[in-house]
């Protein structure tokens, strides 16, 4: 290869411009070798085609702010749903009662009564009017401080009692309630179970 190149350079290198022609020849040979090298690499190296049918990933759709969190139940709804579920289970066990639906409404939530240190002060004032009459005015001031106890470094109040929520009314729709005896059994069960007066309980038969 070297002898062939020397012969070629000597053939075109004669004359005054011979060295320029030889330099040009060498540059062309180098460029040709580089081109051949790229062709060989392109033939043997693996390449991966891009599937144009796959859509480009765009920005994620925006989610409305009002739809990001589920609405939470109020304390009244939590108490009402709990009572409705418990009454439904109990009432459907009564003979002659089936397919019970219960609606409960409450006036208040659970009330917690805590222990207090009570301090009472009393003052008596004598007042006289224009006619010479005298009257005694007694003023009583009562203050209470919550009693706390410590558990694992945290202070908590002492709970003396817990008062159940006050039920406003209960509506019951059930199969079998058209029978007077069954209806009376339902009213008695709810009256004693929830501690509510009969006039706040409504029992009606459902569609057959």
C-alpha cells in the first residue's frame, strides 16, 4: 500500500505545483478513509427505530381543586348514620319485620362533663330606699377550674360522665309495620333502646 501511494505521488508531483497536488491527494485519501469508516460503522452497529405511531406524552390533565379531597361528614351525620345502622340490624330481627329503613335526626352531639374545682363566693349588700325600707341583696359568684391529670407528660381533664346525643326523632319504614302488634313492638324496641319518647317515633309500612 505504501509503495503504491509513493508511485502515485511521484506521478502527480512533478512540476512547480507538484507539492500542492500531493497535499491535495493526501487530504482526499484521508477524507475517503473517514467516509469508508463511517459506512462500516453504520453497517455493523445496531440502531433502534422510533415508532411514530406512539403519541408524545403531553402534560398531565389538571385536576380541579374542588375534586381533590372527599367531603367529610359532620359530627351529626356520623352519629345519625351509626344509630340508623344499629337500629336497622336490631329491628330486622323482630318477628314479622323485614326490609327496614331508618332515618334518625339528632339535636346535639355527645357531651363530655369534666371535673372542676369549684370556688364560690357570696356577698350581702343592705340597701335603703327613700321610705325608710331596707332590703338585702345577696350576690353569689361561682368559678370552676378544670381538674387535670398527667399521662406520659400530657395533661388531660378528668371526665366525670359522658352524655349521649339528644335524639330529635326517628322514622322507620318496614315491611310488616301494617300489623298493629308488630308496629307496637317496633315502637317499644326503639323507645327502650334509644331512650326516646313514643311521640318522637314514627313507624310506617313499606310497599309490598
